[in-house]
């Protein structure tokens, strides 16, 4: 495949290059080398949107990012120590782009234009020594100069030099007299060469990073199966979280929409986190849980995402030992997935109330509501209370003056007397014990003492289990 502009190939893939199709060749020549070639016109709007989104994502490594034609430039000298050096940084960028399913060529040089041109080389090179820039750029195709031609004559002369004089590489071009190059190619191309070699300054204007972003991803094939939206959603989430990391911010809500045919309203997908963060993996797990339950009204053509502005959070630092914050993140991750799977109202927070009666000593609150302070008597000495409570106390028998449940129960601790509630109509008068059976299962039991209760309510009851 070859992407063309103004009748000439701008970029070609590896298969076309293997057949002899190179950037700058015309359609007739390209089809002569490769009759099955896909000759695709360049789409500037789609390309601009794609590059703008990747530039936002690239800002997680440095705020100094900008575009040059179809390339992205990043000034990373101030970020090398933070990310473990140049090789480590390039590896992280390459791995991140692989997660976005985007092939990338990354080159590095001491001037921005040299780095841009070296990215055309296969494989891309690293040239950090200014004295060796000319040697590093020697093998670059002169087609990289076409965007800097400032007249139609310069365009024609560049093509003539390439096809007529067999000047294909910068090394061959730089061997020609400079005055002749200026007359044939113009000042714009010579200025670009001098900037690449570091002879004159090459100032750049860094792109601003927006406070909010809206991303979209068209599906390769329309689909009514919700699980087939996950790859597109994962890609959008990786882009959004990269943008958040660049701004050192996190969000607790990411909104997505599944777009259908005209006339069908979009299907909203809300991803809610326990607290603001910028972890793409956690949001991807939430999306997977949501999609398992999502019922789509029709085929989906596109997935959209809205995000921002978020709140400022720090980036995690490396530590030898695990921190308490890591355990909190794991707990938050579990709660987020449970709420996505079971519904927001299905997960509640248990809060203590200032009441000695077990039935009235707690209440269920939404997770967003803080539990409040524990009552003062919660720390007073007394018998331990079990985690597992029965919604209604279970009456058990008494045999030979001992409580009996499947086997005789042996009292291990107690009594703890609770006698209160006479003012609200729920009076209790109980002696609580910790008991165990012959299999060493431990119970929390009580004996009813109140004479105000009916006769049927007297005796022993199991109120909870330990373990």
C-alpha cells in the first residue's frame, strides 16, 4: 500500500518497498513496480486527529511536544533521568504504542529536524553527537526535503535530481555545490538542512495540552455484540490515561458512548472508580465488566470517550517494600469491579452505631458516604463479637442444663450482660457467652433473661458464628 499526495507516493509500507515502490515515485512508476499496489489518497483531517491524540498521549513523558508534518517531536532531555535514560524511555514509548496497536519508528538526535529525518531511516537511529550528524543523516532519502520546498520549481527540481541525476540520499546531495543547490532548490530546503545539522537554530512552539479530551474510535466492522467493543475501548482508555499521566491528574469517572445507526440514540457507558486515578488497566477491567451486562439496541459503528479535567494526583514512585496505598488500590479495584458487576446499590459500607444491642449496633451506608466515628463503647472491654451475625437469633435446646446444638455446647467465656432498650419498645435483657461444640466450631450465644418477653422467647439462642 502507498499513501499519495499531489500524485506522488508520500509513504509506503514494507511490502510495497520490497517491490521497489519508494516515497516520491509517481503512480505510473509505482504500479509498474507493483501492479497489485493499493494507491490511497492522503486524508489530512483523519491524519491530524490521529496525530493530535498521539501527541496528547506522548505528553506523559514530557510537556514539550509538537508536530512536524506527519511526525511527532518530543524534547526529552529533562526527562531522561526520571525515566531511566534514553534507551529505557524509548522502550517505554515503544511498548506504550504497541498497547495502542500503533506501529512507531522512534529516533533520537541532538536537533529536532535530524531526529525527524532519522525516523525515516529503517531501522531508526540515534545520533546524539553533533559532530557526527552529517554521517548519521547520509543515508536518508532526499524525499524528506519536499515539505520545505518553497516553490513549484523547487518541487520539480527535487524530483529531477532524484529521478534524472540519481541523487537519492542526503550524502549525495550535500556533495553538490551549495550555490547551485540554492538556485535549484531554494532557501527553504537549505535552511532545513542547516537546522538538521545544527548550523542554525531551530526554535519550536510546544503544543498546549487541553484540560478535557474527547476521543473516538471507529469499529472495523459494525457489531451488535457488546464484548466486541472491548478492543476499541481498551485503546481509547490507554490514550486517555496517558493524557492524564502527562497532566499528573486522575479521574473518578470516564464516560463512553456506543454510537449506532442514525435515528438510534447512543448507548452510555459510565466507568466509575472509588477514587481518582489514571490506571488504564483498572478502567479496562471495569469496561469489561460493564460490557458483559450491556444490552445494545443495535449495531455499533463507533465508540466515543469523554474525560477530564480531573484532580491533581502524584505519580507513584518505586519502593523496595509495599506501601499501604498499594493495598488500598487493590481494595478499590475489587470494589469497582463488584459494583460494575452487581450494581452500585448492591455494595454497601457497614457503619457502627452507638447502641449496645447487636441488632441496632450497625447500619448499611452507600460507599460514597463516610462511615463516621466509632462509638465510644466500641473500644470498651467485653467479649469479642463475631463477623457472621444471624439476621434472626436461632433458638436452641437446653439439655442437662447445657445449651445444645448438634452436640452439647461448652461455654468458653462470658457472661457479658446487655440490658437496655426499655425506652423504645425493643427491650433486651441477655447474657452473652462464647461457646464451642465437639467439632470446635465457635458460636456467640445468649440466654434470654427478660421476664417481659413471652414464654416462647425464653432459653438459649445462637446469634452469630466465629471464623
